[in-house]
C-alpha cells in the first residue's frame, strides 16, 4: 500500500515539474518590443490596445489616457489578471507600448500572463486575425525561461518590460 502511495506521489510531482514552463515561441512574442513607427500607426495601435483590454479583462478599466490604460484589481486571492498598458513616445517619433499583467492568486494566474502578453501584442500589431496562439511562430527562437510559481513575483522580459504574476 505504501509503495502505491509513494508511486502516486512521484508521478504527481513529475507532472508538476514542467507546469511552470512557457513555450519559447510564446515567450518570444511576449518579450518582443511593441514599437510603432509613426503617429498614425501609434494611434491605431493604442485604440487596439484599449479594445483588447476592455474585451479581455475581468476587471473594469479604471484609467484610460493617451499614455495609460489601467484596470482595477487584482482582488485578493483572485487568479484573474489586472492590466497596465503604457505608451511612451520616443525621441525619434516612434512610441513603445508596454504591457504588464498580474494577479493575486496563490495558484497562479488565469490566463497565463506570458500568453496574455503574446496575444495582446499580436492583436495590437494587427496580425492576430483570430488564429490560435500556438499556430503563430516568431522568426527567431528564444530561450525557454520558466514561469514564476511564487505569488506576485515579477518577471523581467528581455526588453525591459515587466510581466507579473
């Protein structure tokens, strides 16, 4: 009987060991900077960012300006993502749209913040077209970091943006 219990515990532990890993293709999309090249494009992308947040957030939008879209939340213990989207104008006339998502769930966030970031960026760029996220492949491979398991832990992206769980 103890051997059966031990075997079941080992299988359960092995199943959880890969749970926190993020697909490298998703990671590359999520960490690629979202930089528009001129004002007209930046305005369209910002409108798309507002539409994406309003249709994907469980929480209501608390602030929506020319440089910030922020939702309420996260509520204590909830797995739903709260979002903060920023728009920073660069000296060369381009603008960078930043994405941050976090939750307060001890069991992680739903949806996964990395997947939400990748979907957001594809949508804002206008190349999501309803395709499932797994079918979109970036042009280069990226290393496969692991997703944080700790509650409220921030994950710095390769481009300096922060993804938070």
